[in-house]
C-alpha cells in the first residue's frame, strides 16, 4: 500500500501538477494577459473564455462525430427492434418466447453499452472542459486578486437585495455564457443541417 501511495504521489506531484501549472501559464499568456493589456473588464474576459470553451466543446463534439454515432445507433436499434416484432409471426409459442428473450437481452446490452459510451463522451466534451477551465479561472481570478483589483470578491457587484446575493462570481458568469453559447451553437447547427437537407 505504501508503494502504491508513493506512485500516486509521484504521478500527481511529478507529472499531473506540473502539467496543469504549465498549461495554466500558457492559457493565461495566450488569453488573459492580452485581454488585460487592452484593459478589458474581468467580466468580459471571463465571458470570452466561456465562449472559447463552448466553441471548443462544439468542435470536440464534431471531431468525435457524436451526431453521426447517435444517428447510426438509432438506425441499428430501430431495425433490430423491428425484426424483434417479426418474431410474433412464429406460430410455436415456446420458440417465439425463447427467441424474444434472447433478442431482448441483446437489445438491452446494446442500449446499455451505447448509454455508457454516450455518458463518457458527454463528460469528455462538456464536463471536463468546464471543470478544468473553471479551476484555472478561479485560480487566476482568486478572491484575493478580485478584492485587490475590484474591491470585492464578486466580479460584478449587485445592489443590496432581499435574496442576499452580493454579486456575480467568476463561476456564475462563466456558466451562463457557456450555456448560452452552446444553445446558440446547437441552433446554428440545426439550421445549417436543415438548409443542407433542403439543398439536397
């Protein structure tokens, strides 16, 4: 067990942590430092990073051909389901029930496998970029940094209200802009696919 802990420590402190610190410096140098040089407000910097992250997620979705895989699965599953319904034509009850059970297990296994891959793709395309980018942004725009630059731990301060909300944080702004950009991206893709379908 001690050897395992040493290996895990070496992996984290020797490889993973330096890799993420280096990546954080590169991203800060490429994105945030130029934005700060032109004096963009913090909320706009966070919004632009969220927009770039959403574009990255959409590009990754295209690269992994998610839509094609979903469409292909639906075609195969529907066809197998249709063939299963044809088993009702078998006159022998016992043979029909046995074949139905076998095909039903095959369909269940096929659907469960698809679901596992679908969630793995979902995590890779959306959740992982969100967590990694937010970890980087919240480190770059830490509470101490925000207090020094803006005089508050919030990126945008709100007037006093009965809800106890003091302002909008880095995380809140990022998530709202990210989700809005994804919605806009999906709508654009749907319209484009519709136009291409009509042109054919």
